[in-house]
C-alpha cells in the first residue's frame, strides 16, 4: 500500500484508498490553502508529478468541494484518481475497457459498506457524480496520460560491418596480396610483375641493337678495310665537287 507523498501507487490495487496517499496533515494543509496557486503548490508537494497530473488532482478537489466531501472521503477521491491514471499509463497503448473495469471496482469498494472488503465512504449520489467525472475526464484521456507518463526509450544504433578488416574476426588473414597493396598505395612507378616478364618473351631484340657507339668505333679503327672504304668515299665526294 502506498504512503503519502510516495512516487507511484501500487499497480492494479483495488483496496480501500482512504488515508493512503494523503494523510490528515496533508488534507488540513490542502483545505487551508487560501488561493488556487497555494492549493496547487500543496498538491505538487504531497502528490509530485507532471503538470497534467496536477490538473487532474485539482479538478478532483473542486469536485469534492462541490459534493461537500469531508477530508476522509476527499483523500479517497484523490487516491482513486491517482490510481486510475496510473492504470492508464501501465502500457503505451492502454486497454480502455480494462481501465473502465478497474475504476468501477474502485468505486464499488468505496460505495458499499461491507467490511473489511469495502467501506461506504461515498453516498449513492456522490458515487454517481464521481463516476461521471472519472469516465468523462480520466478514461476519456487515457491515451493522453499513457503518452505523457510512459518512459521514452532512446535507441542507440551502432553499425558494425562484417567485411571490414578493423572489425573482422580474430585470426582472419587479409585477402589482399603484397603486390596489390603496392598498386593501391598510389606509387605510379610500380608495375605488375607479369608485364616485366612478358617483354622479353614477346619482343626479341636482335643482338646488333645492343652494340654501343664505342663498340662500333672500336671495330672501325681495328679493321683496315674500313679505313680504305672511308678514304675512297671521301675521294669520290671531292671528285664530284670538282666536276
């Protein structure tokens, strides 16, 4: 059973609610509040909650004053309103029929004098007015109370890629070869090894091409035939100029 000023009432409790959530001292302070703001401050202190709950409690206090309820029945009315709202906020999508049955059971516990199961806290006329108030306000806005009072769940999404080498399983060998890593490193001078091996096979350069200028000049100096051939060619050029 919940005590005065506690956080939340017991879930689905259908016992007698008189002097459970508000004790005698709290009811005396509530009735002695001179202004509406003072009464709201007392409700916020003894029944803490968001402003939407304070509005519901304040409407219940006004209804109790209209019905002429004494401090005992008024504390029972506030406890019934609090438990009805708590029942509506059990799930994000409340079952209105289940909430209706729960509120009806609470009113029956306080309308029929059958101790220790129920006590006639309210009269028949008062029960009819309280039932009309609860069905027209609390149960009518059951989804609103469920939306306001249901805790919000924040989803933190983290993506881990399976093929990523950073998050891969332990002992996994990378499939990239060393030659391929050299290509992807951005070095333009690195060429694939198959091109270097294919050049001697596809293009066979004759042996004469590999002779340097020094080898050719040395061979000309060493052979006398080449000197005679050069002299004849120079003489023929001079004769052509004379003619």
